[in-house]
């Protein structure tokens, strides 16, 4: 997943794109892991820490959207790329027959 709202962030000289792959259990809706590829200045370690904390605390993917994560308006949107990946995962997983619609 590459965040769709990249438009408008490329004007910032240090802006960097990220590619994320979120893995979860479609039935239990549990978060199992994430892979993130991007520039070393894209704060990848912060994002991995957020996911590691979420997994440790048994959060389900839907709960990532409830996190109040810091952001800097010129660098990011109010929705963190992790939350955007979770939203996309939820939209895609609802098409799977084993997933209950909430």
C-alpha cells in the first residue's frame, strides 16, 4: 500500500514515500505484522514501534484508527500512514466471505 494522498506533500524537500504491507487475521481481525520500505529519513522505526506496541497489547486492526499519533502538517496528513494502511486493509478484508461486516 502506498498512501493515496501523497499529492501536496512532495513540495516539502525532505518528504519521502513509504510502501507498507500490513498482515492480519481476517477472521479474528488481529494485527499480525507489517513490512515497511522507505527512505531512512521516513521515520520507519517510529512506525514499527507503533505496530510492535499494538501487537504486544493485542490490538485489532480496527483499533489503529483510534490512536492519536503525532504529526507535523507539512510532513504528513492527520492520518498516519499506518492508519491509512489499516483503513485500506479493513476495506479489502470486508470483501472476504469469512469476515463479518461491522
